[in-house]
C-alpha cells in the first residue's frame, strides 16, 4: 500500500476495520508521517467533540419516564395476538402427529378388514362393506355394448387402469400423505430452530453492548 | 412508575413484557434509553427543550409500533431509528434554533472557565449543526452514541460504505470549522 490511507483512518480509529486491513494501515502508519498526523488530528477532533457534555435535561429520567407512561395510548387486547400465535405455533406438531397417527390407524384397520373379508369372516356383510366397483363394470359393459365385446388390448388396458387406481388409492396416496406430513413437521422444526438461533444471537449481541 | 427491579431483567424479557402491554416494563426501557434519545435528537436539532419533547414523541411512537418489533436488530437501533426519523421531520419543518450557551455544563468552580467552556461547547454544536443533515445524523450516532457502523447502517437503512463516506465528510468539515489540523509536515520533509 503505497498511497496514503487517509480515507481509512476514521474507520481505523473507530475500530471498524477487519484484521487484514487494520494490519495494512498500521504498516503504512509506521512509514508515513502525513497519515500519522491525520490520525492524530482525527483523535483530537473526537476529543474536542466529547470535551463538553450538554446540561442534563430539564427533567429527571424518572419524571420523564412517568410523563411518557402517562401518555401511552391504551392498548386494545394486545396480549391476544401474541398468545394466540404462540398457542397455534406450538399446536402444529401436535396436530401433525395426530394426523399421522390417524393415517396409520386407518391403514391398519383397512388391512385388518381386508384380510378378514378375504378370510370370509364377514360373510354377506362384506358385500355391503365392499360393494362391487360399479364404475368398472359399467365401463366394460358399455364398451362391450358399443364394440361388440372388448378386445384383448382393451381388456388389458382396463385391467391396467384398474390396478393403477388400486395402487394410487391404497399405496401411493397414503404414502404421499405421510411424506407431506413429515415435510410439514420437519419444516416446523426448522422454523423453531431458526427462531431459537436468532434469539441466541440477540443475547450475544446484547452481551457485546 | 419505574420498577427498578425490572432494570436487572434481561432486555429481551422487558421487551416481551412491554409487547404484551406491560407499561411498567416499557417504562423501564424508557428510563434506560431516555438520555441517549434526548442526546441524539438534541445533537441533530440543536434545541434541548425540543429534544425532550421529541424524545417523548419517539417513545410513544415506539410503544405504538412495539408489536411489530422483531429482535433481529438491537432494540436501541430500532428506537434510535424512530427518534432520528422524527428529528429529521422536525428539521424539514423548522430551522435549528439559536443555541443557548447555558445548555452546557462545564467547570462550575471557576466562572471565567465556565463562560469560556460554554462558548466552546456552543461552537462545537454550531459546527455540527452546519453539517448536511445526512452527515450530521451519522456523526451524532457514531460520536455521541457509540453505535457501530453496522448499527448506524441499520438505523438509517443505508449501505455500510455510505456510513463511512458520510462520516469521513462530516469529520473533514468539522476539522475545518473547528480548526483541527494535522501537525506540520516539516517532519516528513526533514
């Protein structure tokens, strides 16, 4: 650094430079009398600015505070929004867990019932619980009526569509729901962690005052 | 009105209480920052009585905006931002009033020294008042309230580089006005 560093001297005096720049300035100051003089002048200016303090305000801090507090406008149920927000925030993981538990329970019950039906435990009641899939029968009947019967390809397509519907309805659907619930829970956890870190940083900032 | 027990309470807790409507907690914050806010406004506007009235307005406005305060920045920076904005509004509406030398305290033992020091203090404040508003505010926040450059940037919502350049400009102006010059350069040329 060969040129003068006068533009950095204010920040140097205020302790606002990072270590690298500070070292550069100090190295330059060791060699440059002009910049040392400028730094000295800045120090004297700061001293002069602080040489005299204004008279204390006409009223004491206690009286000032009392006057301010008396003038504070009435707060209209300020507590509710914050408390309500807090209750809602901390209820989120509870609701997510309940939803997940509900899904698991419903899935378990469906498995048990299906197995029972397959084992013939429900007898004729199973016809009422699990009616034939009318829309598929109607569709194949309609196609048969229109086309004089289904071709092999059409039949294979219908079966494939039927299987796909079964997969989507009974496997993929619950899976996606659980993934969404999991993501929501992790999202809430990330939000809580971010707030916690922010509060911790603020405590640290306060400690630096 | 001021609960001195609350003075030891963590500031974050005070703010939380005040945000929930606790006037005592807010009063504690007022007590803590009263002199700082008055000082900032006074240095910007040059009138102590006006500064006290403005400081009251600043605290009342802070109370009204307190539900919106998020602890991303120090409370002091947020409060000073409100006070500076009010002070700037006042400057736009009126000229800085004549300074009263009596506003300055000094060596009370010697009346002659008292007068001289009061005059000198008034000269310093007059010099500050001649600065452009933007530079004046930055100088006041740095020199009289000790805010860091980043805090000043947050208060005024300006870049860090702008803080530095305005501060350099303010100091250069004040050095000329107050006659604070670098030592002779004869040493360099010797």
